[in-house]
C-alpha cells in the first residue's frame, strides 16, 4: 500500500502543479456555465416538462465537452513513462504492477472529480438567486452526480488502457476519445429496430449512457448502472494490468 500512495501522490502533484489541470477545469466550467445559462433561457422561452438538471445533462453539447476531458487526463499516465524511458525502471523495481496501475488510475479519477465538481455549484447558485426548486427535484442532483462519477471512472479506465498501449500521448488521447464516443453512441442503437421487451432493445438500453443518465437525473437510483460501470471498469483495468505485465516480462 505504501507504493500505491507514493505513486498516487506523485501523479496528483504532477497534475496539479502543471497548468493543464487548472486550464482544463476553467474551460470546462466556463463552457458548462454558458450551456447552463443557455438552457435556462431556452426553458424560459418554451415550457419544458423536464427539470433543469435533466435537460442540462441530456444536452449533446455537455457530453461532447465531457468526453474531451478523458484524453487530456489520461494520455500521459503510461505513455509519458514509455517515452521518457522510465517505464522499464518502474516495472522492474520491487513493486507490484497492480500498485503502479491503481496509483495512477485513482489519481486520474481524483483529478476528474476535482475538474467536474465546480459544475455542480450552478444548481445551488440557481436556487439561491431565483428561489426556484426546478434544479432539485427529489434525488435528481444526487443521481446526476452518481451518474457522472460512474461514467467518469469507466472512461478513465478506457484512457488508462489506451495510455498503456502506446508511447505516443497523442495516439493515446485519440484512442481514448474514439472508444469513449463509440461507447456513448452504442447506446443509441436501441432506437433502431425498437421492439418493446425484445432482447435487442433491452441489451442496447443496458449499454446506453443516455438511458442511465435519464433514469438517474429523474431521481431513480438503482444498482444497475453501478454494477455496469464498476464491472466494466474492473475489466478494463484487468486488461491494462496484463498489458503492463507482458511488457514487464519483455524488459
């Protein structure tokens, strides 16, 4: 565990002592602040049956900016070590590969959570300024926070694997973005050949990030999305572990 915390803290320092994390957080917060204000204006002009929080997290503009985060956070995790030639020393040192992997992964998860947290201040500020309750229908805000965290840990796992596969940070970033977007668009396949109650519809709905977020931002919190994202994150980390182990034996 000592090695885990050393690597974890080292990665956090590397992120937060560089301008990248703060620049990304500022841009992400600014762009989502603009989207939040635009959403309020749109709901003022046209009555919506959905809450503000539901409409905000249902926006395609939000998800486009959201998925750009993961390449920026994860591209350097292992790719930089390979490029600098320090990965061999790291993997041949008397430390467990799992500790190296988890230390870097959880550091990236913490960075992700820090970057997205300011976005949630929009909703209490909206309530404080207007006195409206539209942003806080039941457990919608908690559900949205849980959903974003679950999608986040899954996509950080995708980025970690991509970074372990190449020594080029740009290629790692491209792989992360492509696979994150492919998974996102996979969820829209349930709209094709829709037969209520069919295996196809049920299966594609199970993979759908938008369907998960619709339920969570509607205040419906269940174990399905938690099991889905946690299990696939573990699977991706297991694959990453074997990628690193195979390189360790080649060193």
